[in-house]
């Protein structure tokens, strides 16, 4: 991804406000955040049903209020090792637009932290060099205290996974 494209995606993310309310959560010792408006519910871990032939990133489904929804593991999307669930592990159910359709997706997390407000002035586009993850998977980084909070680009993550699945078939 070009630096211009990353900067454009970063600017678009903040185009509507100087602050954004987010839900923060941990994955592999890193703090991530999702816009609170897309969060439907935070769940304790639920029984999962494996889906044969699916990609490891979304290898199972869960029953959420009578609906079968995919359960995604962002650890795998970011190239992290899969991890065993702990007492703090949770599922964040989000609703996002995937290919023009509102879709419920469960995201497995190590721990849910808090709902907080992040300021545009504390954010910056991901660096184009030295990142251990794909830069297009990150909308921006927000500095808070001595740490960075990562706002993932769920559209890019789910779109590339969908495209990869289509290419295999």
C-alpha cells in the first residue's frame, strides 16, 4: 500500500469527528480498539462449531441470539500465534458492512478493557516501514499514555480474507 493511500484511509477514518468513542481490547499483549457504534455485545466464550474447509481466520461459527455468525480470530489475521482461551477471554460481536450487506461477526479477544474516547490529535497513520503487520490492516495508531492503541481496518481484513477464499475455490 502506498503512503498516499494509507494517509487517505487515515484521514477518512477521522473525517466525521475530532474524537471517536471506542471499545479497547487486548490481543497477544497489544491493545486494539473498535468504534463503539459497531459493537453489538460482549459475550463470555460460547461453544463453537468448526466449519470444515474454512480458513483458519474464521474457522468456526457461534450461535448468537438464534443466528449463526462467523467467529473470527484477529490474532491469525495479524499473523500472531493462536492462543488458548483464558478466564479473561471474550467475544465481541460487531456489525459491519461487508460487500454492501450488514453482517454480524464475532471477534475472539484475550481481554476486553474499556470504552473510552480517542482524539484525532493523538492518532497517526501506520508507518510504511518496520511494521510487523500489513499496513493496510491498520486504520491508525493512537498514542495514549506510554502505549499505542491499534485501530484495525476490518474492511481490509475481511475483504482480503474473502478474496483469498474466492481465489482458492
